[in-house]
């Protein structure tokens, strides 16, 4: 007797349907799984056998063959436990065949028959939602993330028996509903605010420009100057995520197993801050079956690298591709996967090993050789990709003890969102979302400057010895400053401010 159930698997952050075919034949008791199953899939036979028995059903003492089609793509994970068990019970006469054609089934089984959560449910729900004739049965803990797909009936289950009774029509389950507006409303509240930061008005202005254009930014200053504090507040001034952005980011978290039980969406822009001991695989992604790294987990959000020179040089250099392309490709012998990685890079570093180079309140104890060696850990090509580089000086006592509060995040975010609105209208119909993503070929029209601004640019490029990439980034930042000012043209004042944000090319890096 042959029965077929529908399951699904994830490849990168996209999913595809899998036919789970179960054949129960006469012969010595055996259980064989074919269709390129990985370790967790091959081990499912023991979980399925115990779950069926402990669920109160008869396990057939015959030769059982399970085929996972398409058979030329590797299957991994424990999500095939539940569809395999349902297929065995259907082939054994416990479930009618016609009930299986309407549902895609996912779930890991415990030995007692409980259904446990699995990874990658959201991209599977997106794929199943494109089929108007199918519904989705998933673990109760994953039901909320699947239910964000509009128009897809999603049923959350807790036990194998509950699934069997539902398919047999002996019990009814209500489709899970989620309130997407409430999710976004709750995600718009933050525990931190820019009003918490004393002084540092120049740094706040630079961060506002960076947020308005999606620019990468490097903060350089002594310990305790507030670099980390400022960086952690950047998400509070970034524009709210659209549903499509939230869905794309949530798919990455779903396949990584980081979405969390009973959670449905990452509706707040991510802020990832990996430790400087991270490996290149941890940052970019990797593994036998490639998993997303920190650059992909930061997609549509912020990747913060504190103590930038302390990161291994090889780790920093592998970020060049995602910084330029907005995606990262991980290749292995058996597979090559591409993950999105469009993020705003925020980095912080001390000017020297002791941290007090140029500080009027402390004496630097580092030798010239040590300073040079420390600063050279950040390569020129990587520094070129930092649109904005600013010095964050130590805070004076007068500012620190003042009762005055700075401008709050809501006011800054209003200006940022207005500038982003201008950019969305400007780049409508293209793959560009903000000024930082402008390609050199598109800049002639978008970043046109007058004669005075051109002379200013020429002087700055010659004096600072900038590369072509540095020149283009000045123009992009100036375009963002003009957008914040509501100006359709880039004026010389905008160019001057943008040049300010590149002077550390000369001061700190040789």
C-alpha cells in the first residue's frame, strides 16, 4: 500500500514542496529512507516508530520504504518526522488518502508523540501560500510565524493524535490568526533614545545623515566617549520596516532557528553586534549545510562592529562582497547558496592601542610603530567602504553634568523618514532603496554638482589622496545631506559637510 503526504524543505531562504511517499510491503520488518536524506532525516525512523506506538496506533511490522521527492536534492532537519508518520498511518489504513492532498505537514516528533517546533517554517509558508489549494499543518509553536502569510490557512498542532483526528474529521481546528498591525506597533517602541546621550552633537548629526542615506559609518574616539552608546541608538531613528522587508528578514531568522517560539515577524530593524573573536564563517555564514551569518542576520538593519581593529583581518576582508553587492554567496562542493545581506555597517575603534591619541585630557603612551600597526589592521579598501568617518571626542564634565536633554529619536526619525521618502520617489522602479546603494553609473544625473562644488571636490580629492570610491562616497553623502535639507540640488555647503566626514582618511590611516 502506497500513501503520499506533502511536506516542504528550505534551500537558502526559499522553500520547495516535497512529496513524502510511503510504501508498506510484505517482507522482513525494515525501514528505509531514500531521496538524499541527511543524518536527522535518516534518524527519524526511530522517533516515528516510538511516536506511533506511544500515540496509541499500530506500527506495521513490514518493510517500509519512504521516498522524499525530488530525490536529487539533499533533505535535512527533523521537519519530515510528522509527514512520514502520517504517511505510514495512511498507508496502514488509519487516515483516508484524500485528506492528505489538501495539507502540507511539518513537524518534529518526540518519542511520546508530541509535535515539536522546527526551523524554516516562514519561507515554507510563503511557498505554500502561492498555492491556493493547500493549507499548512505545523507545530503550535511555529503557527504564528506561518500565519503572517495572508490567505493561507494555518493549523497549529501539539500531538500526532491531534493531527490524525483532524485529518479524519473527528475534531476541528481553527486556523491561526495574527494581528500584523499590532506586531508592528509593538516593535516601534524602544528602551533607548538619543535624548539619553549628553553632548556629541557633531556625532549625532553624522549618525542622522548615515541613517537618512543608509551609509556605513566609522566612529573613532577614546574609551568612554560614547561610541557604543550612540551606535546602539541608531535603530531608533531608522525608518520603520515595510511588511516586505520584515518578511524577508524574518525568513532569514526562521531558517536560522532564531525567530523564537510563538513569534511571527522580525518587525524591528535588526541590530547585531558580534564579538571581535568571531570567525569568518560566523560573520559571513557557512557550515556543511550553509547557514546565514551575522551579515545576513543584519539584513535591513545594522551590523555593529565594536573595537574594529581587534577583528581578524581576514574576517573583515570577507565583508567586501556583501558591502558592495548586498548579498553573500556561500559555495560548498555539493551546493551554493545566496543569502541577502543589505545592511548598514557601523564600526567603532580607538585611535591607538591605549585609546588616547589626540585626547587633550590624557597622554597617549603608544609608540609611533604601535600606532601605525594598530591602525593598519583596518585596510584601505575596507575604510574606503565607510561612507562617513567621524571623530567622537571625550565628553566634557560640563556636558555630562548638564540637566538639558538632547533631541529625542522621534524628532530625528521624522527627518530621516522624510529624506527616505524623497529617495524612494527618486529611485522608484529600480533596485536602489537609498543613496548609499547608488552605482557610479547612476551618479552623473542624481549627484550633479555646480562649478563651485566641483572645484571644492577637486581640491579635497587631491589634498586627501582619495580613491575613486572615496570620491563617489562623498557625492552620495552630499546627496543625502541635500535630501535632509529638502534641496533638489547638491550645493557647496553639502559638499563641505560631506568632506568633513572623510578627513579621517588622512588623520588616522596612512
